[in-house]
C-alpha cells in the first residue's frame, strides 16, 4: 500500500462554508478507509484558531468511514484556508501500543505518510464563492475605469486635423506686411520712371534728327509736333496703365 492513498474524502478537493459568517458556520467531511488495513488519520489546517475539528485524529478500520464535524469560527473570510489530512497504516499490534508509541508513529519518514489536501471556499448567498464575487467586482471596476475607444478617437482626429492645418499653413503663400508692400510699389514706380526717361531721351534724339534734315520749314514743324505728340502720348499711356 506504500505510495497509494488509502483514504477517500468527501468532498474530495474543496470544503465549503455557508453564510452568515458573523456566527459559527459548520461543514462535514466524510473519511472512508478503502483499504484492508487499519489506518490512523490526523487533520491539520493553516488556520487552527479559526476551526474546531471533531475528531481531528483517529483510527479507521478496514473499509470503514468516519464523519468529521468542522466548525468555522466568526472572523475574516478574505483569507485562503486549507486543510491537510495525513494518514498512515497502523501496525498489526497497534492495540498493544501505549500512547507514547502511538504518538511516535507520526514521526516516521515521509515515505510512509500519506497526505491529501482540501481548499476552503466561503460561499455567498447566491452560491458563488466570496473570492469569485470579489474578482468579478474588481474586473467590473477595472472595465468602468478604462477609457472607451470612442472617447479617444476624437483626440486622434483632432490631432490629425491640427497636423493638416500646420501643413496647409506651410503651403500657403507668405503674407506681406504693409511696409514690404509700400517698398515694393516704390521700387516699381522708380523702374517705370527710369524707363520713361529713357524713352524721352530717345524721342529728343528723333526730334533733333528731324529738325536738322533738309525739308521745308512747315513740313519740319509738322513732323516735330507729331513726334512730340506721339512720344508724350506714349509716356502718358505708360503712366496711367
């Protein structure tokens, strides 16, 4: 039987306690000896001050069972508690062993001890465990504090829009100040005046040529007047257009 479990537990893995927890809550554990040997058992817990286990040690004959009453004392239920049920095969002459020798049986090597563990669940009124209920509340609280995608989207759009505005601002033509505009106009007028002076100088040369040519006086005067009128008309048109 070495290495094999000789006790069957019911419940097999988790021990549940019902509310209210302001007063004593009880649960039952059934231990069955499924071997043909006499088995001694001992029950331990990670919170010995919170539980009253009756009996917490004992002997179970071959193929027999024993019911264990476990009472949870009022207190904090936010902790994780566990039980461990240890068992060992009694020697054939166990009836002849005195109390001291019986106690020494639990001092044997680990290879002769068999251990089984039970977790503890504190149930709520709706049947779920307190731990599950708190996890659900915690997850719900987290989901409510996360910013939804729909509220973040306008921020990205606004960022993109502001970026586009910056790009458009870079592409738009440079706006001149009033001082720059006045300076540009003065430069343009000066250029036009210089051009008109050049045209006037050319006109005077043409008049000198006509006045010095061997033509009748009336014809000369008429040609001079026409030339002067033409060039002054040209100058005036340049000034107004």
